[in-house]
């Protein structure tokens, strides 16, 4: 195997992320002047630092993204007392898993499946991400071998306590393929949601897998167009372009919305396209691109 091939397998950035970053910054792909690309190995680790492991173990809520048995992507949430997540080693997370009623991934988190995890502490606005593969699945929960670990800045995170876990047990999900009015109302009033995306070219590289991230803005920052497609502005951030890069190559997407007062939860899966301002007039101010989502199914 050539040294170039080894570099490709160890590169934390895949071609979708590199292309999106190059288009956004005006740098050519692989340009050494692109500091984020050049610092990839430092920014995205193959293990969790102690600070990240400690945060996961303190959390009462965990956001995850994964595929269901049909290959659709979903983002979901798990809840428990602090300590329901443990990290016995820098590359392992153990999760005491109790799915919520209606969780679309309840039967899909099986050994060998890729998974994206987001540990977010809303009250302090700290968030860390860990992507990897499920190595153990039993009646107690699951374990993940972490291959990507990185932090995100607190930008766009609304400070609040986690949603009440007691309310989640009372919420009953009903499947839908057209937008119910109450779901549209929840989305258009939201200041926070979570988005799952994925990339896998079949190579044994550490830049493939599932990713889940936080998105936020002022209430009303999400819109619908005249075809009932959900429009998501892509605000400037850390220039990692994980979600945008994934969607450039794989249009599957999963979204999670929560009412943080009542605990009501809405899960969506569908397809998404990245729309750049150079190609189309965007219905947002000071935004260079957006994500346009066509829903396939909701719960």
C-alpha cells in the first residue's frame, strides 16, 4: 500500500468535507493555507481526552445518530441519571440504553453498526462529539469503540436545563408522512434541533461513519418553502463542515426536535440537499448556504 493511500485512510476529513470547505473558503482542496484541513489530526482525535470522557459521564442526556434496519438515518435522544454513560478507556463509551417510547432506533443499535454521539450539557453550553462503531449490544445497553473525537464551540447553544425525562415516558409517537400542524408549529418555534448525517465509501478509513450535531438559532430561524420542504440556514461555525460534507455525498438525513418544556419529541428522516447562495437566492440574511430537507417519514 502506498504512503498516499495510508494518508487517505488516516485523514480525518473525507472528500465531501474537503470540497465544502474549499468552496466556502475559496481555497483549493488540500491547500496548506487552510488551517482547519492542515490541523485535522490535531482537531479530530482517534481517542477521547479525559475532559471529554468526564463530560459524558456527567450527562443526563445523550444525542445519537444511526441507521435503522431499512437504511434510513435518525437522530434520537437517551436519558438517564448522570453516570448512565461510562468511559472505561479513552476509546470506549458504555451506555445504559433504555429507548424512549417510539424511538425509531430501538431495534437498530446492533453490533457492528456505525453510530454518532453528541454529549451536550445545555446548562453550560459544552458539547463533545464521538463517532465510532457499536461493539457490544445486550439487555443492559451498548458499547462504542470511538474512532473520532472532537469538541465544538458553544455558539448557537441556548442555555437551559435538559428536557424533563419524566415527560418523555408519557409521549406517544404516531407515524406521519405529511407535516401535521403541531409539528410545523414546533419546528418554526424551535431554537434547537439535532441532525444526523453519514458518509461511507466502503474504505477502512476513520473519516467514514455516522455523525450527529447540534443546530441552533433564534426562534423562527427554520422555514418551510412552498413545497413543504424544511429550510435550514447553515450559519458560520468551526469550518469543519461535517454535516455539509456528508450531505454533499450522501443525502440521507435524520432530524430530532424536542419541546424542552414538555418533553415532546419529533423524529424525522428524509433526504437533504445543500444549496449554495451562488446557485440560488436563499431566504435568509447573511447565510452562504442552506440545507433543504424533503421529509420521508416522521414519528
